[in-house]
């Protein structure tokens, strides 16, 4: 199973001949390869998997996906707490 995490492109540059970008994941910024989305622009949202932008998505899709991931994390934390008690 693969998990693509949505992020916002905040910077685009070239590194060793590859189109790269800085991606903001809600306050945490990481580098990702943008070669698979050559049309990407600063301000676009993209799904990142293992350091590669797989496709561009709308801001609405990004927000919805982040909310779902947060709900999963909260649920996981609840389950862990119940096991400890």
C-alpha cells in the first residue's frame, strides 16, 4: 500500500538537472522531486510519495486528505491509550 501525503509547493528550483521543490506539509518543509509534474507552479498542491510529487491536486482535496490523515492519527492514539489502560 502506498501513502501519498498532500503538500503545498513553496519553492521550485533545479538540482543536478532535476526539477525540485520545497513542499510545505502544514509547517514542516521537505524537498521533493517535481519531474513527474512538470506543469507544477509555486502555490500548487501535490501528493508526495517517497520524495516524489506524483500528481497535482486541488487545495480542497489537499485539505480533505489532511483532515482524514489527522483523524486516523487521532484514532490510532486513542486505540493505543486504551491498550495502555
